[in-house]
């Protein structure tokens, strides 16, 4: 009798522990912020993301620099003021008057030395007429730099969207897994109670009751792990959306049994739209203009100039009141080795072009990988649907047979665990589909279409 009482107290303690575990899930929801659909979460992410804010600032910087190049053909006007102390010696030859001057004791030439302080304010203007192509090259390079920053910003936005898909639907998956583990634990708890009752009535053995206890304890551990996994993913989504509270999700996991389109269409879209490819093309455009700039250094420059003296009373004898004209500048010899500079710029362009070709190959490979992963997840989800139906029927038959003494406790346990495992696998397949779709759209440069595909889904899977 003492052993039976001890076993009874042990079972009661186990049941209280399981009851506590079953109550864990609602506790986390109490500290939650308002629930968000996926598109609402995406809008919030774009508002609070520091990475996107930095990318936006980079675009504004490049745009300002591009706007600044619009005025390169306007004259450059400068004002210069110099305060100078000078000495000037003037000699005037006497010429025909020299014999007469000698009679008066004057020796030629006449010499006069001046020393004074003067203020020299001068306004100058230079207008470029021909720069060898440097100005248009600088303008095109600035425009390409803006394109590069915009492409990098789009790449950052799409990458963040994929992170949101992983966190948002990962939380959905964790909630479903916790719910399924909770159902499995509750079912095994009922089975353990039935086994203990049948053992007392002599219709079940102690070994069968112990089997049920071991299975119930394992289910409790799995449920605890599922609850902890859910807490981790809730933290990940809240951190991504800069929320101090848990962010409940409204949009369920989804699957579309129809393919999203033809593989070749996604490959073509990736070559044309992938933001990293566009960034590399912009880099190549800048390298091309770098070649033009170095070639321009081998050519002469032609310009108009003008100068006006603002303080004529302090003019030196050889200073003009004003002057205008046209000038040409050509560098005959430079220590920079200009032909080598041109060669280096061309090598930079070739490097950029080779990088584009390699990136195109990698992008196409990424499209195919994501495509087949999407197809695998869709097929697994379809097959697991029938597996769940069969597992439910098997569990029903095993429980009925167990009550009639035609099946063992282990048969019921295996059937219930198989059903729980199939339900979790189907949820995982739906999550893998959602992530693979995001990967496919990101690598093809079409992440903006994700919500369109989500709304067109013909299968959804949400937690209870």
C-alpha cells in the first residue's frame, strides 16, 4: 500500500507540472503589442530600420553630388584680396636729351625707387570651353554613383524583407509547433490517466502504465522546448520591428499548389532586376567614365577668362584695369605618367565587367536553387496532408483497440506521436515554402511581389 501511495503522489506531481507547462503559452501573450498582418509588419520595418535609414542617407548624398555636377559648365568666379609691401625701381633713359642733361650735371638714365604698401582686390572669372571630356565624364560618373546607391538601398530593402519573412512566419511556425506539442502532451496525459485507471482495474499492466508515463514526460520536455523556441522567435521579430513587446502575427503560413511561374521567367528577371547586378553595372559605368577622365588629361583645355581691378588707385604700373581673353592649357610633361593612368582605368573597367558576368552566373544559380527548394516544400506539404489524415485515423483505431484490449499502450503512444510529428512536419513544410518563395523573389529582384503571391495562396495554415 505504501508503494501505491508513493506512486499516486508521484503521478499527481507530474500532472501538476504538466498543467503548469500547458499554461505557459497564454502568459507570453499578455505582454503583447497590437497584432500585425504581414504587410503591416513590412511597412513598420521600413519605417524603423536603421539599415534602411543609412541606405537612404547614402542615396541622398550621391544625389546631392550628382546635382552639384550640373553647374560644372558655369564660370568659376573668385575674389582675391592681397595686402602687399613692394619695392619698384624705375629707370627712364634720357635719349636725345642726354647731352643737354649732362651740361646740367644730370647723368642718365634717370632712376627712381618706390617702396609702399598696397591693397589689391581683384575679381576673376574662368569659363571652361573645352575640357577634353572631363565635365561630361564627371556628370555621367556622378549619375552612375547615384544609381549604385539606389541599387544598394533596394538590395538592403529586399534583404530585410527576407529577414522579416523568416522572423514573422518563423514565429507563426513556433506558435503552431507549441500548440501541436501542447495537444500531444494533453493527449498523452489522458492516455496516462486511462492506463492508470485500467491498471487499477486489472486490465493493463504496470509496464504499460510506465510506458505511458515515459511518453508523457518526453512530450512535456518537447513542449517546454517548443515554448522556449517560441520565446526566442518572438524576441527576434520584436527586435527586428524595434518593439519592446511581443508582436502577435495575423497572417498565417501559406502554400500555393500552383507554381509561381516559369523558371526561365525568374532567370530573365534576375538578370534584369537583381539589385546587386544593377549596383555592379553602375560601378562599371563609373569605371568607364574613369577611363574618359584619364584620356581627357592627355588633351588641351580651352577657357575664357576675365579680371577686374576693384581698387585702381593702388594699381601697380603694369596692372590692367580689367582684362578678358581666351586661353589654352596643355600639360607637356607630368610626373603622374598619364598613359599608365589610362591603362589602369581600363583594367578597372575590365575588372568590373568580369565581376558582372560572374555575378550573373551566381544569380542564375541562386534562382534555380530557390526554385527547386520551393517546389520541394510545396510537394512535401501536399503529401503530408494525406499523411495527417491517415495518422488521425490510425490514432482513432489504436485508442479504440486499446480500450477493447486489442492494442498495447505503446501502439497508442506511437500513433499519437506520429500524428503530432506529421502536423509539425506539415507546418515546417509551409514555413520552408514561404521562405523559399522569399528567396526566389529576392534573387530575381522581385521581392516587392511577395505580398501579391501571399494573397494568391490557395492553402493557409494557422495556429489554433
